[in-house]
């Protein structure tokens, strides 16, 4: 209970009662000859959050034990009710806390903790019960660029009557822009550790994210026909013409409502069907579709229908390279017993290069596998049973994941034969020998058989 005291007047007794923040409930006992109550608001502590990360995100502020006051909305935020306040990047959030604040102010972004402010641990000064004594303000600046035209003013107009004799101090806790999302870097740095789900220790958290990224890329690049045919079924129909036998892919549903797949049936070798079937129906079509899949696996932009479009496969490659760099940076930051870093740029180049090759190989094998499956079904039945199109989508993703795992297992097996942990390590060692090899093979050997003689000056 906040402190209170009484003082005598000429004809009545006035009881004084102190609160720390506006909106706090007044709980006190009035008895005896007291017939008046005087509520005094003690000086609070200012806590200012000044975040400039430039990402357009929204941040939230909550408390673990004690309440705080939101000056923007002029509202008390209660810890017991799990209250919180939100604000945008670049918006200065100014709150008040009491001098007896307990617990922490938790600053979050997307559910992750950016900063944990503990006012009474950061400022260990013991303040008196004098309502006029004001605790030192605290400013938490993240990615803030100093601007002389926009100074930080921790004291508002209602707080400026503090006595000039009071000793004032300012606690500024600045976090760098790079350090704020460090939890993301750490998450992917540690994502390369095996989950021990398989004997070869292939499956890691980053490996799973890479497969999810590949699935998202496939659905993004094929979103046009997936959206139109998602609720449709298809069947393979073999029709014997005078010119020969032809296989058709027949879709149910109202074709007039579709823009891309506007026909009821398409030949198995129709250009619009190649992405669905992987080029089934002929070796030439399968080869072309496989080659196109390899090229698309590393493209960030591609020209389609006369305009440049963003490719999901390229975004998946960017994700893979980013995770490779995070894993590499973890080892790069460590110093070995010989005083050197555990990894260098050769290791990064080797790992990224191998992963790009694996990505292209998996894309090619997935396309060829889907084409083989369609061709096999078309070759043995006259009319196949109707199957949902979503089955093709999920089947393609599943085949891609299985082949990715198979390629990694083969990679491990080949590396073990060479006495290495994986092929990236083997490639890295070869890369380190390239500069010395070039130095030796590019020397001018025309004069190597001539001895050097020195003549005395005349």
C-alpha cells in the first residue's frame, strides 16, 4: 500500500496519500477525525524507446510485474491483465514507471525479445520517498542515428518543475542495428547441427528449411495453374487416331471459368502441360523439361510472356546461400588451437558451390521422375482413373524431398570414399591448391636453363 500520513490543521485533519502513476487506485483507510484526503503524484521515471531499424515492423512493450503508464494514450498498462502497448518502427515510445518498479519491461518484435529493460537494476541509486525527487530517465536506442534537429527530450513539460538543486543523470542503452536481430543469425548458425534423425546425420534444421523453401518455390512458380486446377481432377485418356495413338490429359470442371487452362483436354506434349507432367510423352520433351528445370533452379528473375518475373526457385537459392553463410560464419568466428580461424572464404565458396550443384541436380531428377511416372501410367492404361490435381502437386514436392535426401546420402558416401566428411570439404581443399597451381604453371620457363652471371663494371 502506498504510504500515507496525516497532519493537523486548525479545525480538521488532512491525510496525504502518494501514488506513483496516473490512474492508480487509491487504497487507504480514513478514520478518526480525518475528513479530507490529499492524493500526491510522485515523480516517475521516464523510459523512452527509440527504434530505427527501417524495416517497417511493429514492436510491442509489456511488463512482467509492475504496471507502467502509456503517455501516448494516457493510459495505465496493467501487468496483472497482461497489458501491452504497440508502436511502429521510427515512432518514439515514451512510458512512465514508478521508482519502485519491479520486474522488467519486455520489448518484442514478431514474438522475439529485442530488449529486456530492468530500470532498478540498471540504475542502482536509492531514491527517497520525497515526491519531488525524480529518478533518472532511461533511453533504449536501437539503430538510432543521432539527429541534432530532433533531440531526445526525456522530460515532458509537466515534469520540468524539478528543483535545479536535484542531481540529474541520464541512462542511455544503445543497441546496434546489426545486433538487434542477432537471434535470427544464431538460429541459422546452430541450424546446421544434426538432429540425429538418420544414421548419416543429414537432416538438420536448416536442411528442413531448405526443403520447405523448395516447396514454396515450386508452388510460387506454378501458382497460375495450381490456382485454377486446385479443386479439379484429371485423367489420362488414350485415343487412337488414323495418324497414330495420342495421349490426352483431361480435366473436369467448367473450363470456361479458367484463363490459363481454358481447354477441357490437352495433349500430353502440349506446352501448358509440360510443367505439370515434367515433359512426359517423349524423350525429347523430358530432356528439354529437365534442362529447363536445371536453369530455373538458379534464376532469380526470368522473362515469361514478354515480361520479367520473380522466380521462386531463385528465392529458394538465396535462402540456401543465406543459411550456408550463417553456418560458415559460426565456424569462421571461432579460433582454432593454431591461432587461425576454423573456416575461411574457400570453405564458404566450396559449400555454396556444392549446394547450387545439388539444387540443380535435384530439380533435374525430380522433373525426370515425374515425367517417367506419367509416361509409365499412360503406357499401360487406356483410361486412367480420375485423380485430384493436388495429388500431382504434393507428389512432386514429396519426390523432391526424397531425392534431396538421396543426393545428400550419395554425396556423403562419395566423400567417405575420398576420406572426407562431405564433398564440400573435398572441393575446398582443391580450391586452396588453385593459387599455387596457377603460380607454378604460369611461370616463364624460357630461361630456366640459363645461369645468372654477374659482370664486373668497366
